């Protein structure tokens, strides 16, 4: 009984020692390197979309959470009610909520 406990204890010790050796850093970090950027949007300026000029395809591609149906609804609202006077007027379009507007606010403009 004591031998089994002893072997279990040794096994646990060796396992954690090997994990600690593998998980440790292998080379010192260089602080003078520029940070890596995952997306192209972080390095490039965000392209803005004009709500009064963009077609449904452009809206669908440029805006997050906007599919084909919502893009067509935006264009239909603009055709029926005239040009948008502000970005917040987009909330009047059926299917566009505050979350979608907030997610895309920095990409939108009204000229």
C-alpha cells in the first residue's frame, strides 16, 4: 500500500517537473520588435461608407451584421424616405438595432 502511494507521488512530481520544463520560455523576448498585427484593418485607415450613396452590395460587404436582406432594406428605406440626415436615422430601418449600429458606427458617414 505504501509502495503504491510512493510511486504515485514520484510519478506526479516527475510529470509536473517535465510540464514546467516544457512550458518555460525557450528564448528571451526581444522588446524592440514591432507588435504583430492580425488584421489589415488595424494598419490601414477604416474605409467609410456613405449611407446615401452606397448600394446594397457595398453595404453588405462593408458592414458587420448586415446581410443581403438588411442591405436591401436600407436602400429601400432611403428610396422611400429620402437621404439619411444622420447615422442614427439608420435605427428607423426595420431589422437594424442599436447593437448593429454601434458595431458599425465608425464605418458609416452621411454626406
